[in-house]
C-alpha cells in the first residue's frame, strides 16, 4: 500500500518505525518523525520505479518481436500486391464512391466497419499496399515523405485514445484525403486545425496500427494489455481513462526515437518530496516577563500588568517542570526568553528562566517564605520632602504622620475630602525621593477617569478594577497584587502598595464569601473580613532587609452601616493613622488633614530627637484649637518657609 505524506503525518512514531522495518529501512529508531516520513516516501518511490522499469522491459521485448514479424509480413505482402495493383485500383474507386455517402449519413456504421476488416490481421496487411498504390497515382511527389509522416500519425492515435467515446464516431466521418480508408482515422478537432495550418503529405493510417504498440513502451502511463500484439477497433473505440497530454516537445521526440534504434524504456520519475526550508529559529529572540499565576493542574501562566493580571492574549505558558525546578510560587515575577507556539499550542511557552523577582534563580530557590519572616516596627523613614518646592500636603504628612518602610497606614476619610489627591501626592513624593522602592497603586471600585488620571500622573504601576466590574474580579486582582508583593519582599525588595479603598475591597470580599449564617450588623458576614485583614496585615518591616508598606484609605460616615462596621474592624490594626476632616474640605482648605487626630505609632524610631522635642511643643500649642484653626495657622507658617526644618527652627521666634 502506497502512503502519502498526509497519511504518514497522522501516524505515530512507533507505527512509522514498524512500517520502515517492513520496507527494509536500516536503523529506523535513529531518525526523527519527519526524517522517517521522508525515508518511507523515498523507499516507496524507489520500489515503484523498479517495478515500472521491469514491466517496461518485458513490454519492450514483446513489441520488438511483434515489429520484426510485422516487417516480414509487409515485405511478403508488397510483392504480392504489386501484381494485383491494377485490379485493386478499380475496386477501390468503386468502394470509395459507395463509402462517401454512407459515412456522411451513417457515422455509426462507418465506425463499425473497421471491426470486420481488422479481425483478420492478413486482410489489414493486404489493404496497406492498396492505399500506398493509390496515393502515388494521385500525388506522385509525396512518395518520399511517407516514412517521415508515420510518426505524426502515431501521435494522433495515442492522443485520440484519451478522447471521450462520444466524439469518436463524429471524427471517423471526416475524411482527409480521397485515397485514404475512412474507417481507421480517429482525430480530434485540434489535430484537424493543426493539419490545415501546416500542410503535411498524405499519411497511411494502417501503418500506425502496427507501430502504435511500440510507442506505448515509452509512455509513463500504464495501458491495458493488448491481445495478440495488434490494435483492434474495440480497443480504439472503447473508453479509456483520460491521460494528461504530453507537451509538444515530447510528442516530437518520441516518434523520432522510434525511427532509429529502439531505446530503453524511460523510467517513471516520481516527484520527490521537496525538503522544507529550515524554519527560522525564533527561540531566545524575545524576552518576556509577567506575574506567575499557578493553575490547579500544576502549570501556570505569566500574566501581564497591561491587562491588570487577568487572562489575556499576552499570557505565557510555564510548564510544571519549570515550576518545580525553580520552586516558583504564585506572584513571582519571572523573566526569560520565549518562543512562538508550535502546531497545536495556543500560548507562547517560556523557554528559559533568567530572573525571578530580579534575582538569580539559584538564590531564589532557597528563600524563606513570607509568613516565616520576622516583622519589626518601621525604623527607616520615607522622605516625602526634598527641601525646596515641596508640596504642602507632603510636608504636613511628613511632619505629623511620618511614613516608614513597612508602615501600615490608614487614611480615614469622609466622602469628597480629597483622599485620592492626597494619595497621589504621597505616591509622587515616594517615587521622586526613593527610586529603589517598587510601588503599586491598587484602585478597587473606583471611577475609570480616576484610573486614567493616576496612570498619567504617577510614576508607578497602576492596577485597577473599576466599579462597573464584578466583585470576584476585585478579589482576584487584589490577591494577585498581594502575592506579587509578598514574593518581592521574600527576595529583599522594598514594596509600597497604595490601596484605594480598603472599604470597597472588604465589600467585594463580603459579596463573594459563601454564606456562613453568621451575619454582623450592616449585612457583613462574620468570615468575610478575614481576607481583607490578611491583605492589610501583610504590611511589615522585615528584620534582615525587605519591607512591605501599605497605605490604605477607609471610608467613614457614608450613611452605610456596612462601611461603619468595616472601619471599626480596621480601626486598631494600623500603626499610622491620618484623618481627614470634611469641615476643612468644605472651606476648600487642602490638605484637609485633622492634624490633632493624626499620628504615627513609635515615631521616635523615624524622627530625630531634636525634631521630636519641637513637634511635642507644636502639638501642645495646637491642641487648644479646633481642626480648622489649627490647619489655617499651620499653612500660613509653612508657606513662609521652604522646608520643614526651617519651619521648626522658626518656632523659636
């Protein structure tokens, strides 16, 4: 059974190896699947060529013997027919006059007459010299061209065999020359047009019947076996499978070869499968990075921050073996070269792991898990001021509620008090003064225009899930951001997360939490606040390097009992609290910070002793004022000085 390349591609490699062994291919196990397919195709082609060459040799021997017998019969018949020439001339003229009207009116009978004549090989050979003798009488100058035109007629017979049976009776009714037997001419309209355009001498069709079998040996298409070495009229009239026509150059060369010595049969050249050009290797050209999300089945994907760490076309596949080899966890930032997906693959797979969280993969493999790291109070302060041209909001926060690395800060705000703008000012100050810090701004359940404004005005990674998104999307994005921050801290990085707002995040967790039957006032499930507390509680300063700082906003006095319950749950969890006052924002006093109620726990670890002593004096002075008077007094003094240090020194006056 002959296989093509499509059938072989569908087989398994083991089946191909068994097939190769049966065909006699040596060492099939040493080849890959594609090489083995081409080996099998080559072996098939060689076997078919040998088979066809063997059949051609046998057929050539038969045709050679038939040709020699026909030549001897021709010579005997010529000597006999020369004596009978004058009698046959008269008989032929009578037959010709009778056959002309019959051929025009009854084409089917004209096509059937050669059956009776061709049954006896002797009678056909006797009619050949009749046509030869009649042609020289009409055109004596065409005698030397008879032998040259025989190959042309043989080509006509071989091509007309490919025509449909319906056309052949019509072709038999069109005689070409007056002295030619009509019943043996089978030509297509194409050849009739060619003969009109190029004048050729009169040819003898009966000679073709003897030499046509010799031509069959050179044609690559297999013909049905001819009985007795002769062409019968049934063979000419019976339908045969359509054969592709040979080019004109091949048709001319083949008859010329028959005039000389017989040539060996042409071997069938099966088209060899063209080797595909080696595909360009794209491996290692493109480098990609993303946050790893491990699926329940063990493999994972690198999510892109452009799509807020959700599934997207930019996802990169990470195999189970790579995850186990490097000890990867959900949230790891993995970087490495990728390659295009092969046939049957949907994603770009990760070829190699170059960096994990900005560190060498060998060092990351032995890291300590985040839950086992020792948390400490913040002892290194974020400088929100540069000493000149500083924002007043940052100066107030830096003085009354300093933020340290590892701080867990809560901005308690009523609606429309400027908490988002204050968060933006803090983010810009940290990005300008501490470029070594990796900062993430997480916006949950916020307005889309605020997301765009934050992306354009802050030099940080902004991850957002707007209020028109479902609650499970809020939760998923928050989990991925938290895991990413944990993995970075495990590798010794300082990370800052600015969350707006933790109240909306707690609402989302409450929505997706399965009902436990224990409901607090306001419709809050008893177990729903565990995960938002876990998120906020991840902020810590690590003992031997690395810190996670979270500054979150909490909504109060919104008119919702659920928001009040959520705030009460988070009230004592932070170690820095910054309260905003609606009275100040109503008077358009910004920053609308209630400086008396705002403070940082253990600020003595962040500020110098001299600054602490001066701040105690300032707080005692402002404690007798309300929030509006205190803020207005402070802003007038701050605008006169360029830095906080200069302001504290001016207190002596």
